C-alpha cells in the first residue's frame, strides 16, 4: 500500500517537526515528504535537510495572493498537512483543499488561551499569571479561524505553585513530542485505510 505524503508547515526551531520526522521514519502509512516555512532562517529547514526532506520557503504574497503553495502541495502529492509551530493563518482555499486532512497543535487546553497572539511563551505566561493548576496541549483540525477547529486530542500536565512560564513550557514540549507524532499517525492511518477500502 502506498504511503500518504505528509507536509509540515513550521516557522521556527522545529523540535516538533523533528519528533514527527523521526516517528514517521518507521511508519507504514505515511511519510514526511515536504517541509514548508515562512521564515528562511528557521532552524526547521536545517533539520529537514539533515533528513534529506525537500524544503520550500515562501513569503506572504506567495501564500495569500497566489496558488504557489497549493500547487507545490499538489506536485508533491501531499495528502495530509501538519502545522507544527506555524504562525500565520492558513488561507481559506488551502483549508478547504485539506478539510479534515490538516491538523495543528496548540500549547494550551483550548478553548482557553487560544486565538490571535496566543502562541509560544505568551500562552505559558498567561497560564501562570492566571494561577491555573493545569495546562496541556490541544491537537485540532484546522479551519478558517485561529485555534477554532474541532478538537482531536488533549493531553494535560499539572502547573505547580511556583512554576515559571519556562517550567510550564518544558512540560508542554514533553507532551507535544510524546503525543503529536502518535496522533498524526493515527489520523493518517485512518485516511490510509479509508483510501484503500
């Protein structure tokens, strides 16, 4: 059975992308076929090259005012899209093309601490400031609104009294690296089975 080609969109260091790439090296249902970034200096590009995965860097115009990115995904036969620390809102036509085939991970328990401006350390700082006793990750389908798509999976961790935003970030990273690759594989496997049934 032919594996489903997966593309990862990332804007930064790419630790999640790295965890996903490693996970899929042994997968029977999917392979990481392309890494895309809106940041030519993102370390994720280096990670992709280390694994011999093709990379594409695009700008705002190419994403929002042309079909360049969709065309690329088509040329690479991409069947599933993963957002791993990708900071821009995905344009509507791309969301529609990959409906129920595009996931994102958010470093909080949505619907809390979601939406525009709620990313990275901003999230953890807000969680600590508000005295939350738990936080976690949310993996959700992507729709046309930030952090609003249907939730696929949530994983939780405790926020202890005295935890700093950095402490919370470390706990969240652990959860991300454990669960995101596994959940993606489950979703891709379901797609894989339905495309061959």
